[in-house]
């Protein structure tokens, strides 16, 4: 699906940043539009003109929810931090191959990880680009976030293979492939609908585990719904269980 970018009121700086994504440009929304990107309240948002209750979707690392989780979410005692290995080694270099809206990457970056985010969908990459741009202007985030979160607009498989070819030093590969959600909250509903409409299914998810294990120095971490089977049918070295999700850890070397 090709998602148009509405250029009305869009800052020139952001338009330049988004140019490499080659999003189709429109001066203003039209009646037949479904999903589109536009400028609203000083942020780039994904909007559906036909669904009044859908609500805008954006990346906001300085939001109240993001700030609360960063300050009071449990820190390195969180399941994701334990799974990645931040309780054992600081400053890990982590490749988040399925970045989405970047929430998990932000949590790991706030705990000291050096994050490389891969996102193949241009519309989602545009939201991340704007979220990172606005975070670099926030007084609480500017000192550390830009140095710890790097976005690459490329698919997971191609991004992993490129990192292998370049012999990059990657400590951990983190995978959170799209999976049908059973959660009933309004937030999950609206974001899952958007992602299934705009991004589609991660039909190649099972194919990511083997190259990810070749790339990661220490481990591959796969986030799964509690009810889901193992990625590629491969039993992990260990799993860290949460309320709704679990983290399957495939260990390559001691950490």
C-alpha cells in the first residue's frame, strides 16, 4: 500500500528528511483517501480519513507514557532488559530488525543499549524519522537519544544480511514480528488495525531466525505473544515470561 504524505504546513526540514523515502506527495487530503501522513500539532501522524474513531498514530518518545516507562518502568529489572542481557553487560549493540514504532528500542536505548532500528515500510519509517527528530529537540532526550538510536530504512532480512556482509559488530538481534493480537485495549486495536492495513503480515518472520543467529555475537531475542508458538519452530535456550508476552532467548555465547 502506498501511503501519501500531505505537504500542507509540513516543515521544510522534515520534508527534506523524508525525501529519501520517496513517499507520494499531495498538497492536501482528498475524499477518496484512506490512510495518509500529515502534520498535526507539531508532529507527523498517520491518519485514516474514513475511520473517525481510529485516531492519529505517531511516534512520541517524549510522551507521558514513554517518560513514565523510562523513569518508573522497572529499568533493568524489566523482562526485555533481562532477555537482551543488559543486566549482565552495559552498552550492548542491539539490532532491532522489526522496529515498528520504536517503543522497545527506546526502552533499551534508555537503559544504555546502542540501538540500530530497521524498518522497511516507508510510512512507518517516516513516523520514526519525525519521532527521532523531535526527540533530538527535547531537553530531556537530546543529550543521549540521538547517539543511541539509529534508523535504517531497510527490511529485516536484507538489513541482517547487509550487516553480515559488512561484518558489523552486533551483540544482540531483537525480533518482534507482526502477530495477530488478542488484546482488547483501544490502543492495541487501533495500532494493530493500522499496522495490518499499512504494513501487512510478517510472512517472512520464520526466515529471520537463522541469519539473526549468524549475526548476533551473544544472543537473539524474539518477542512473542504468550499464546504463540516458537519462531521457526525452534525451541529457545530460555524464555522470560510476561503478562501478555514472552521473550524467547537464543543464546550463541555466554553473556
